[in-house]
């Protein structure tokens, strides 16, 4: 598949969002309607050049499919299940997710679209963490030095799982295509995937999806 070399960061691809039949009208209006027609891009995960962490040089990226999907409460699968570890060694068990809304963002340091969305991820983390929302990165490629450099550069305060072995990606393969990084998942208060964004997460759209998940009983 040919790689795209986009100008000024990455190539934007517009496509109307893909949703389930039971998508929440509340989320559509909260996002401003047009916000759900999102310009998205994603980067391939075929070349582990962690030393590009600070370069942002646009190598090795493919376009995402531009889809934003929200699953109605009756359409959601079982709660996600996996165990993993953060870069500091802290264990993570998805069995502990129920009771809160959880945001999982799949990324790696040399991914230009990941760099583009990082400030918005941190801004939303700052806004929603006081409301009990848990942000969690899933780093699919990097050694700790590259990951920590990325986190420092973008002042990220939420932790990231180490997933070089692909265990978390495999556990969530129904929702996260291997070549679609970045991808962001919203988990509801029962630990189920309630929404997914393939490619760069539009800030307004993700905010609407989080707000919708928080409003659920």
C-alpha cells in the first residue's frame, strides 16, 4: 500500500462518520453535528523507528478511514478484558475499569497524527479527570525513553500502557485495527466500548462522546 507524505504534518481525509443505528442524538447535537464529519488520518505501525520520537518527520503513515462510531447501550459487547503494565511497572487490569468512564488512546512517539492530537488529549484529560474520567494511553511501539520524551514534550499527565508485545491490541482487535494508530476508545461505566475514533480525535467530537458516556446510568 503506498504511503502518503502529507504537507505540514499529515494528509487530511474527510469522510462522514460511521455510526450504529442506535447512535445517540444527544451526542450529535452536543458535537455540533458537523463536528462528526471529521478530518482524520492514521499512521502505519510497520517501522519501529523510536529514535524519530522528537522528529515528527511524517514517515511511514497511511490514511485512516475517517470513522467515528458510537455504539448504543444495547449494541455494546462485553466489558473489555486484559492485563498489562504501565511504563513505571504499575499493573493495569481492565476488570477494575467498571464504575468510571475510561478513555484509551493508542499511540507511539514517531506518529505525526499522534503528536497532532496529543495537546487535545491532555486538555480533555484536565477537563474530565475531576469528573472521574480515566485517560489511559496505550503505546504500541516505543521503549521507555522515547515514550517519556513524547510525554514531556506534550506535558501529558495521564499514564500509558506498554504494549510492544501487542497484548492489549490483540485483546481489543474487534475495535482497533493493527494499522490504525492513533485510535481512541471510550469505555462506558460498565467497561464496554461505547465509542471509537479511528485516526486523529477531533476534540469537540471526543468531548461529546465522553459527555454522553458520563450521562449514562
